[in-house]
């Protein structure tokens, strides 16, 4: 694959990669790091793509694996985050607060469940979600029901 072909692939799938990275990141710097790591893994792994699935499914899979691996490493070696007391970009209207609440709850799910929710929010069909994460479409359906119940039971911390 040439650099131009790769740049075109990134342009076409940038929003997908960014969305997955955003779901696994705590802040914008981490999103950028995950995005960059994903691009490296896509570049290195492209020759191993055999075309047995759609290219977009392969990109989801590489991105999810990159983010889940980074999440595991982060959990093994916790760091102390540097935080500002004020967020100049914080939305305070009711819709924004609801979205932030949902995001925080989804972020508390296990990485595998978080990946399933993310793919579902992207409106992918169950069979494609299953192909990406390695389970059957029926299992995707069952897990989504359980995940929705878990999200409903969560309390705000």
C-alpha cells in the first residue's frame, strides 16, 4: 500500500477511528494518542488484511484492539491525572448533561461491552457487530439487552 492509498483510507474512515478512540479515552490528549497508535497499527497490519471481511470491519477491529490494549496497560500502571479546576468548554444545558451522563456510564462498562455499545451507536447491524467483536449476531442481541439493563442500574458517582 502506498502512502497516498493509506492517506485516502484514513480520510475515508477517520470519523470511525476517532469515535472509537474517543469512547476509550479520558481526555483529548488520550484520544489523539489512541488515534495515532491506531494509524500505526493499521499501517503495519494492512498487509495481513486478507479481505475475508469488509475493510471497514477490519478497521473497527484494529481500532478496538488498539484501544482495549491501551486501556489494559493504563489499568495496570495507574497514573495521576493533571486536572484543571475549570472547563471552559463544558456545556451546561440539559441535553449536554444527559449526553455527558450517558458517556460517563458507557465509559464505566467493561471494554468488550463498551465496544459493542459503540458499534451499536454507529448503527451497525448485529451481524456486522458480531463479526467485528467475534461473537454471533444473537449473542450481540443478548449482550445489548444486558448492557442496557446495566446502564439503567448505574448510579452517578
